[in-house]
């Protein structure tokens, strides 16, 4: 299976999660290309699974204004992100997609980038077969080892099941919980 993992990251948490998802995919024998959306290239030929991920900004997918605000908080966002990458994505007759987002704290407070990513993919006829949310303790990072382990696990599950995990994955990592204890349920996220 050939996989393209495309991501946007401002504080580097989402990049580290994307790298861990890619590691999990590779561990199951998938061929993986890791791509930052800001590179403005669409290497989709021969791709079986597209994995797209972004941080949650203002309860949704990052945009020009939210990136400018993140820059005032110490982030290093690029002017071109995942929203623009998906909008510029050429027609793709490949396979399926999986999506993830990275947020700090409680999902109900911080919103989701998953639905906007999925809508953009579905408008292009790309079915989204799995999604995952990864929570981080601090916006500035770094992502904690248990978060990265869970991202690797999700990547491995995607590869082992040919891009389909059967259910939406959700990884809740409250700071008060022991490391490596995912909490979640099937459902949007």
C-alpha cells in the first residue's frame, strides 16, 4: 500500500503526530511519503491512502487569520496550509482517505478540524474511512511520547486494515491520567 501523509503544523505538535502516523504505517510495510501542505505539491499518482491532518484553530481548520494569531503566540505557521492544499487538490482517482487533527485540552471546547477536512475530501469524491483526534497537553509542545505512541498505533492499524479501521478512533489523554491510557469512543473526531 502506498500512502501520502500530508499535514499542516504551527507549533510542531501536528508534524510530530504526522511523523508518528507515518512510522506506524511503515512498520506495517506501507510505502509512505510525508508532505507538509505548504510545499504546494500533489504527489497523488499511485497513492492508495491519503492521510490528512491539521491542528485545530478556533474550533476548526486553520486559515489565514488563525495562522496570523498563532504567529503572535510563538508559532511558525506557513501562509499555505492544509485547507488550501485540499482546495487545490487535483482530481484523484486513487483510493481512500483518513484524517486526523491535533488539539489541546477537551474536544468540546476546542472544536475539530476533522469535519472540514472530510468535507473538502468528499467534495472531490474521496471517501474518508477513518479519523483520529490526538490531544496534547500544551499548545507549544512538544507532543508527549504517549501521544506519539498512539499516533503510531493508529498508523499501524490503518496499514494493517488497508486504510480502514472500521470505526472512528479517538484518543483522549487527560493530563491527570497515566501515560499510555487512551480514552475514547467511536463517534465524530
